[in-house]
């Protein structure tokens, strides 16, 4: 039973690894690759979130974050008004203007 509870706890930590930030309402999801990194881009008319779904080395994190911005541009076909300062190499949050 103890092992089952440990497994259940670990599973709940990793559930939702490729989902947008909690509470984000989106209409469309697109999967795409940019510079060798894979992203899932969730977006609506005004906001977008790109989630990197593959692993990268520590040295490649800035390039992965830049790729997330590029993934949002490619998926939405919109301009980015601003990138949220809370964004990182895994989750890029942006305000878009179409």
C-alpha cells in the first residue's frame, strides 16, 4: 500500500506537464517543432501559451525560450505584443495581436 501511495503522489506531480497554465481558456491547440524543440501552443484571440514538451540541456534553455516565442508566432500567425516576465524555458506566456 505504501508503494502505491508513493506512486500515486509522483503521478499527480507530473500530470499536466504539457498543459497550459491553470485557468487559461484557449480555443486552439497546435503541435509544432522549432529548431529541434517540440512545442504545444494553446491560444485564443488575445493570449497564447507555448509549452516545450522535450528535454533540453541547461545551456540550451535560452534558445528553447526563444523557440517558444517563435512557436507562438508560427501557430497563431499573429504578432506578439508582449511576453509575460513569468515565462521561462518551458512555459512561454504571451499577449498577441492579430
